[in-house]
C-alpha cells in the first residue's frame, strides 16, 4: 500500500517521533521486565519459606515421639499459607505490593493473625509499582499527545496544509491514516514486550486477549481525543497544552477526587483496628470465670458440652475456647469491613465506565489476579484452612487424647486451589464504549479541517 509507505517515510523523517516510539518501547520492555523480576522474587520467597516451614515442622514433630499435649502442639506449631502470583501478575502487581502474600498461622484467634501483616509505608505505596499498568495508564497518553498534537497545525505552520487538502484522496482519509499509523505504532511498542512476557510466563490466551483489547480501547480513546483537539484551528502549543490538561484531569485529578469521595461516602476501618478489637476480647477473657467462657463457647459448639468439666487451674480447651470467642466477638465488624471494601471496589468499577484510566486498571488488575477480589479470596482460603485446623485439634483437646508423631503428621496442610481465568466483561464493555464515543468525535472532527 503506497499510502502506508509514504506515511512511514514521512514519520521516520521526524526524529522526535522516532525517538518517542523507541523510548516508549524501551519503557514498556523495562516495565514488563520489572514486573517479571518482582514475580520471580515473590515465587522464590514462597519456595524458600516453604522449605523453612518443612524444617520447622520436622523439628516440632520430634518433640512428640513419646506423645505429648495437643494444646501445646497447636500453640507452638505455625502453618504456612501462601498466595502464589498468577502468570499474568507481571502486568499489574496491584495489591501484592501492599498486602502479604505469605502468612503463617496458628490455631489461635484468626483476625489478629490475618491483619498483623497489613502494615506498610503509605508514602512508598502511594507512587505505585513501575509495571505495565503504570506505563499504559499514565505514560502512553503522553506519547500519543506528542505524536498527534501537531497533526494539522504542523502542516499549517509549514504552509503545506492548503496543498495537502487540494490533493486527491486528501481530507478526512489523510488525517485518519496518519493518526492511525502513529496509534498503531504506539500500540505495537506497548504490546510487543507484553506478548514476549506472556509467552515466557505461560499466561492464558484469554488473559492476553483481554489485555490487548483493553490496551487498544484505551489508545483509541486517547487517539479520538487527540484528533478532536488537533483538528482545531489552534497552534501546536495550544493543542499540546489542551491535551496535557485533559491528561492531567482524566488520569490524576478526577480519579483522586473520586477516590476521596468514595472514602468519605463509604468509610472503612483499617484491618489493624479489627486486630486490636479481637486481641482486647481475648485478653479480657483471662479475667472472666472459666466456666462462663465455656458456657458461651458451648452455645456455638454444643457437641463438646458433655465432655469432662474443667479442672482447677489452666486447661488448653478453655484457652482455645476463648480464642475462638475472640474471633466471634469481632465477626460483625469483620463482615462490615469486607462489605465496605467490596462496595468501594464495586463503585470503582462503575467509575471505569466514565474514566478510562480507572477502567483499564480494573481490567489489568483483574486479569493479573492482583485486585481486591484476589486478596479477599486469599483471606477466605486462610480462614477455611484455619477452621479445618481447629476442627482437627478440638477432639484431642476436649477428649484429652495424647498427641503423637502420627497425629502431628496428619494435621491439615494448606493447599491453594488452581487459578481460573476470568474476563471482566463489564469493564471491557465500558472501556470499549468510551473508546468508540471518543473515536467517533475525533473522526467527525477530521472532516472540518480547512486551510488557513
């Protein structure tokens, strides 16, 4: 196609355009490499801690060669849990930067163990990780602005606009094929490293297809907006300023305002507060009559009511009873905490229908399995494992059965389920509609270009 060869030759004559494309390719490749290195580091951490966990379990098991107390075994034995990164996690690390992906738990009260690893430096987490999501959402629009802002004004400034419009095949088709080529090159610079990374990590085809569709829709939105501004009669500087203002508002200002509004409308307490409330309930139980604690425990666990009564002094079954009561005491707060987080996430997804940057981030984080849904799912798996751990120990504690090596080896083991690919159809649809609307306005604007 002669027009494509002509537009290509015209583009490569511009050192600024070539430098911008090379820089974008380098940034995209660097972001993918950075994400893959972080994923590899997390996998190595999980493997290293798993080996240490086996050593610790072996050391604990030797203590019960002659039999022992199940209460002491439950107290001193830590059990490893982990949330391995998905094959596509290198694209958008999301909450894996802030939330723990490895956690050791005991058969004690759960909420304090779940949230004691929540602490992180908010100043370091604020900037986010340099990954593909960052390059796509924040940097790619800037490169499109640099390539498209003087699409018409540059020709007008050089005095070629009138001649171009008088040539056969000029007009709307000229601007569309010129903008289309530049946008396609930006798309290629972004996705080539992604395809290489997906091939190396073994990402599912459905995941790669969703990421490519989201990337194409996001670039289509910014291309349409750039065409809408670039085809006005303003100067190159005025067009660039207007587009930079749009970039600042759409990617920085409005998402920040929306996040602040959601935080105000849907207040959610920190998980650390749940941890403190649960620990206060557990510590207060030491000062309560043991029989009153056991009566409260038997209301939810009547199967143990007819076991031997508590002896005088300390007994493990009383200890683990008030540990579980500590979890039950904060159950309403835990439910409200999770409901608040899910409600915020739901409204954030709805904002993606209006703010394309929010929408494309939601798609990438879902495909990478690094969003809130993935984090809550990991906590649910820990809670299920912890419930199995308690159910295993209670017969030994309440029936006062000796605990031996075989019993120790038969303890439940944490095993994460296989991951399943899930395409966020709603976010992709919203992103596609925004892109189509913006692109339609940009295409319509190309028909109004007139010589000065």
